[in-house]
């Protein structure tokens, strides 16, 4: 099923362990479920997504598909693998660091992902492309930002979320905007599991995001809280849905089983939030 506006998006944050891979995989899965086709690209040098999904051979053995495509310009379709119905993966490789080094000296080294993968495949083979980015600055991240022009930033309520957000905006987004357009489609609180009527990190993260100047256009509706909501929460009178993507055992179990959440447990109540992220990608922002 062809879509009106095929779109690519990066999922990135300059801090490891903040739910980047889980967000990228399940958003891509919902895009495939809603539209018929999606590709998720694993550019993270730790290869968590590739190995989690069971593609150890592609991660460890030759050829190095990232080098084949980004450095040498070969056909990316020769290296994609099927995750589930409608969703394919371009796997990471254990030698991604060597590709990073090669791109530093390559002509137009930041434009290779766009030229050799996103432009040929987006709207032709796949309606949507989601890139799981490395957690550090470098040519692979530059490639992802330039190729997609959009980013979703996931945050966990753990130590360092504040600096993770500010570093990502200042060192990644604002730095990129010196040279090309890069839109933040959403900033997403994920893996929340604590009370928010007390001074927990969950509460701190939600307060931080909902107090952003552009919160209406940055924070997904499932994580928005008004001043009246906070008053009700503190008075123990709040009866709305718990905000953010909540921790569920099914999400960890799906990770262990090597499956997207929808395929592991289609009844999980958090799938609808990944569906909302998919809709944000489809719309090109929060509406």
C-alpha cells in the first residue's frame, strides 16, 4: 500500500541505555503494521538490535554490509533480511567502527547513507525507514541525521537524562542544523515504572519534558500532563492514563525472544504508544 509521503526518521540520543533500540524497532514494526512496509537500519556499533533479532551471522561474518553499501555504493537490497511480515532489517556489523573511520576521509562521507540506501529505497521498496543510531557523535550519526532529516529522542528516567537530552539537542541537532534541516519529531519518555505523585526520577523526567517551551510539538500526547493534571496528581485525584511508555515485562521478554513487541505479545497495552509514534512519523510531527 503506497503512502502519500514516505518518510525516514532517526532514533537517537547521545547516551547509551536509554531505550533507543527498543523505540526504533517497535516504531518501525508499527509503521510496517499500519502501512505495509518498513525498513529498520541498525547503525549502532554494538549491534544490539541485529543480535537481539537473531542475525549473529550477519553481524559477525563477511561481508561487512555497511562497508559494502556506505563506502562502496553496492545495492543495499542484497544485504537486508526479513524480521517479520512487512518489516526488514539492514543489519549492523562488528566492524562498523572501520566504516566510521573510512567515512571520515571519504568524499561526501556524511551523505553516503542518503545516496546509497535511503534515496534508492524510500518510496520504492519501503514506505518508511527507521535508523537506530549510535550513542556517540561521528560519521555514522552524521549520515543518519542527513539521510533522514528527522529524529525521535527517547529518554529513560535514569541518572543523566537531563544531560542526555541537552547534549543531543546541542551537540547533535543544533550542530546538524548549521548545515541542513533536521526536525525533532518527538521526545519520548520510556520505561517509566515509578510513582509520579512523589519525587521520583519518573516525575522529574515528565516535569522536564512537559515544561519544555515547545512541549506541545515535542512531547507525544501519551506523555503530556497539564498543570491541572499535576494538581490532581498531587491531590491524589488524578484518574487519567499513566503517562509515557511504561515498563512492561512483555517488552523485556520480547527482547529476549528476539521479536518486536507486536509479534511477541499483541495484547500488550504499550503497543498503542508505539503506534502513536508511528503516526507521528507518518504525519511528520505531532499534530
